[in-house]
C-alpha cells in the first residue's frame, strides 16, 4: 500500500512538471511531436531510475559532507552514457531534434531533487518505485502537452514517419507548433490539471464530511 | 607514443575526470566550510522548489521531519 | 558585423528563454519580484561569461589530448560547478556586501541549463575567443532582459488581474510568457 502511495505521489500529487514546476525546459522544448516527447521521457526514465538505484544503494557509504558532489558526478556519468546510447540507436532526426536537451538532463532539477530528498534516505526498492512514479508523471505531462501541440498545430498525429490526419490541415492552428504555442499549451495543461485536482480534492472532502455527519 | 595509443587515451581520460572530480569536491568543501558573512545567515530564497539548493527555506526544516516522504 | 549578428541572434532573435526554452525553472521562480530578477540576471551574466571563457580553453585542452567528444559533458559540468563554488567562496570571504545581494542566486545557477548550454554551443559552433565572449554576454543579457520585463508584467498579474482560480500562479505566467514569445518572433527574421 505504501508503495502505491509513493508511486502516486510522483505521478499525481507532486507531479514534477505540473505541480512543483521542476524540469520545465524539456517540457517546453521537446513537446513539438509526440515521438520526441516519448523518447525524452524514456531518457529521463533511464537516468532517474539508475541514479535512484545507485544513490540509494550507496547511501550508507557516502559521507554526508560530500553527498551533493557525488550525486552530481553519478548523474553526469549516467547522462553521458545515455547521450552516447541515444546517439547510436535513436532515429537520427529524433536525436537531432532532441538536441542538447539530452545533455541538459544533467542539470535537470527533477533528478538531483529526487536523489537528494528521496533516494538518499530510503531503501532501494522504494527508490525504484519513486523513480518510476516521477518519470511516469513527467512522461504523462509532456506527452499530453505534445499530443495537443501536434494535434492542433498540424492536425495530424505521427509516429516514425507514419502520420494520421485527424483535422484537415487547412484548419490546423500553426501557432501551437511554434515557441509561443509551447508556453501557451503548457500553461493551459497546468491550469486544467490544477482544476481537476482541486475538483477531486473537493469531492473527497465532501465525502468525508458526509461520512462524519452520518 | 603511449599517449596516442588506445590504452593511453583511457588513462588520460580517467586522469582528467579524476582531476575534475577532485577539483569539484575540493571547492565544494572549501565553500561549505567558509561561514556566511554577517547579516547573511538567514539569506533565504523562495524562488523555486529546488529543495537541494542551499538557500531553500525548507532546508533546515526538512532534515528532521521528512524521513519517509 | 559578424559579431553583431551573433549578439543580435543571442539577445533577441533566438532568445534563450523564449525561443530555446532554457532556464525556465528560475525564470518562473525568480521573476516574482523585480529586484530578484535583476539580481539573478547580473549573477547569471557574470557566471555565464566567465565559465564560457574557462570552457573555451578547456575545450582546446581536451582537443589537444584527443578526448573532446566523449568527455566534454562531464568535464564541463564539473568545472562549471567547481567554478560556481569557488566564486561563492570568494564572495563570502572577500566581498561580503556583494555576496549579500547576489549570493542567493549562485547555487541556483549551477542547476541553470543556460550556463552549460552556452559552453556546449561555443564548442559546436567552433567560436573563437572574441565570438565566445560576445555570444556568452549576449545570451545572458537576453536572459536578464526577458526575466526583468517578465517580472514587471508578473507583479501586475499577481496583484491586480482577475482570473479563474486554477490559472493563478504559474499557469498564467506560462501563458503570458507565450504571448511574449509571440512578440519576440518579430526579431527572428533578421539577418545581417
């Protein structure tokens, strides 16, 4: 039960992109197409998972004084590895359009934040769940943003060269594929998410009140 | 000649990275050991939710209470 | 002319925040007050410029050793982080008055992607020292320009504007940044 709570905490209640606003750069920069967003999420999953596992398993060895440098070194090494792996195995145009956002995971506050506030204090198994929860939360947020941007901006959804036209391209709103569209879509998604969470919270509170009155 | 061979490259890279690591750890400790000047002890920044920043207001609170969160 | 073109593109044409989406976390966090935005901007200009110069020579050294492509990232991030630590130490020890006004922003800058990105850019664009200098200053100045303008908008947004409740805070800030990005599109067509 506690594991589920840890997972949901990352996915919903403390969603890194939509609630605590960390790691916003890839949420704007890699959401032009769903394909980019999915590969970016994979990248973050890989780094966050391994960094949480490593940091959690060495948490008793690392002296408290130098823990932040140690975390930064571990994360930088992992990101270098991911960068080389993706360079070798990803479709070239996807790698090209993700560009430096892969290298910049190294300064992404989600990874260091999780290392510092969760993995350094908890068991390996819990840290794995935490990593999965947070990367799922990140993935959910950026894939939703990418979905709306691609759908409204081009009228089509595409994957690896195949595309499915949903809205006739004359009716697509180009703005949403541009830079300002990224900011606006993310803003709207954040507002929508906040509204949903508020509504769920209010419903829960009302239910509890009802139960109390009975 | 050793420097341009493959194995030489590996040793050089290890050396370079080790040097950088030592540099970082050294400067980190140097900075941490230096006390903040007068009037700056309670310098807090409420800008963002980067909890591992040394000016984040939760820094001191967090140590005791947030064990399992 | 070439230098002007680099400076213009970095400052306005492809602004680091609005069209390259970097340094968004501090952009949203620090822009709540104008004084904070100015402090962050000045600290960032100093750090970006100095670390770009350091990385420029470092890259030359790495190339000379034949290691450039695969050690670049880890060496750069470690050296930038050490440099920021050293700078903070130096300010604490010798110039406490400056530390008081800018010290808060220094640890934040280590996790600011702008610094790393500028260093990676100057390698991939193979700039010379003068170009590096101009590029670094104008990228950071572009960051400061946007964050200061935005903090003015934001102080009105948070205090006086009426909006539906879920939009309060960062949601409306992002949408406003989107409108600003739209305004900045007009700078992107220039070529010199």
